[in-house]
C-alpha cells in the first residue's frame, strides 16, 4: 500500500467506529498528573528564573516574540504558564449519564478532584435535558436552573464521550495519520501495523506507530514520538483500547491516554494519564422530553433566558407547551 491508500484505510476505519444517535450510556473519566509532571514544571521554572536576564538578552525564547510582545513579556509568559501547570489537580474524576434520542438528550454529571497537596473536593452535580426545542440546565445542590433554546449537545466544558474514546490527543486518528510524510503498512500475528514519519529541520522528527486488529479493524494502540533538534525524545503520546460487547454492540470498554515528557535528566516519564471507562450501554433510549418534564416538576428557581423572566418550576406540561411554541 502507498501512503494515500493507507490514509484512506485509516479514514474508513475511523468513520466506522460506533458513535450512535439513539442510546443510553454511563461512563467515568479519571485524569491524573503524576509527581513527575509537577517536579518537571518546578525544574523548568527554576531554570527559567535562574537564566532570565541572559536568555532575554540572547532572545532565547520558545518561538519568536510577536511584534506586540517584548522578549521580556514572552519570557515571563513562559514562567506564568508553568506556574499554572503547578495548580493542576493531581486527580480529577467524574461520572456521566448520557442519553440521546431522536429529538433531545439528557446528561447528568458529577465528580471531584484531589489537588497536588492531597486536598479533596467535589464538583456540584449538574443535569442537562433537552426536548429538541428547549434545553434546561439544573443544579440540584442549589435548586437553581436555567432554560434556553435547545442545542445539539449539552454546552459543558467536558469533551464529548466519543472524542474521549476515539480522538488521539485532541484530534482524529485520521488527521494524525494524515500528518505523516511517509507511511508504511505491515501485517504480523493478526495485526496491521502502520508506521509513519514526519521529518522536520535537523534531527527534529515525529514518528507514528498504529496497531489495528486485522480481523475486526478496531484500533488497539497508537503512539506518536516527537524528537528534538538533537535527536532526543522530547515527548510521547500514547492511546490504548480494550473492547467489550454491550448487548450486541462492541464498544471501547476502557481507553487509556498517556502523555510522556522528558526531564532535564534526559529521562522520559509518564506525566499525565486519562482513563475513560464505559460502565453500561443500551441501544434503547428513554424519552428526553419526559426527562425534562420530570426535572421541571422539582422545586427549582428557574431563569428563562428565552423570555428573560424568573419563576419557580412545578407545572412542566404548561411550561413545555409555552416554551416549545
């Protein structure tokens, strides 16, 4: 196979991964930052601060400063960026119930976090429900809610579950493979092994390794390795899939994303990990409008973004009839 044929194969594989349009799913997400992640940021900050004046004089910044930003501002911006990394939670996790039918959706999300000092916290639960015409956002802890015109999906900061399951470092598998200048395909032990390379200036280059089950054409593992100007491994992204049959639908039961970074000692270690797990799945969804109506029976103080008014919920039939006009 030539490179174009391999890219076409990967595109077909990517498009065939189950995403669905009428189902119920419960899944959990756990995001962790390792001790190495925080120590590396501290090491970089210390070195940047120790060499601040000399580096600014020599214009040694990561990329040229823009015409609207001085060399000093660009350098200070790097220090602030790594200081923000130190404020990242050591662990963040959440559980999500998601249902989508032919007209609307229902989402319930709750979770918590542990900071770098081991202090635990909880996110207040949030519920989003839509009948295809209006969407309600409900906060049970505070008995607050809002109504707005419906959207295709709940407007929440979290990535959609199919992105977590199938994207590779915030992009599609298809796009990552298409980035490669050269691609090769080999077959071994029932697997398809796709390798690629994207050379840059000097010794800087990016390598790709993508393993697919030959019989099912399901992805099993993918990795990108980035080498710096000296030919040393700078960072590595990796993703692994494990599958399970859910009442006749084969889905990725567990998906693990990992980011490896290289420290000043030249050692490349795990820095961040995200584990996505499907706990249950059904290809039959309940009625989203009934879900929204049920929530509107509760004692919520509602802000109606459509009319700009406030009121207390309690008569879902009248409210939905009026809002859906």
